[in-house]
């Protein structure tokens, strides 16, 4: 699980980037989750991979919430949906 500080750092990044940079962040997060999702079914993930998955999930959830003007409850539901979609 990410610390509050890490969550705020991600929110700050998202809030202070242009649309093009947010789209790049989204693509990188999706690719990270796709790569980790493939490994998830074949072996135990390392702590670095688990951390990368958490970061990518948070990035996607916060970008989605920001675009839709939603808050913490939406992000909580979205995190669950993202993990289910990419990590099964």
C-alpha cells in the first residue's frame, strides 16, 4: 500500500501536468500493469513489482478521478476495478 505522502506526490504530478504528459503517464502505468499482470499468473512478484503495480494503479485512479471531478470514494472503487482488470 502506498503512503499518504506518495499519494499526494502522485496527485501533485497529475495536477501540474498538461494533457499530453497525463496521457503519457496513463500509457506508462497501463503498460506497467500489463507487464506485471502477465508475470502475476506465472510466479510470485518481487516487492519492486508489487510497488510498481501500486504506483501504476494509483496513477490511473487519480487521473480518472481528476478528469471526472470525483473524490476519494471514486478513487477507492477505481483502484479495485483497475487491479481486477489488470491483475485478475
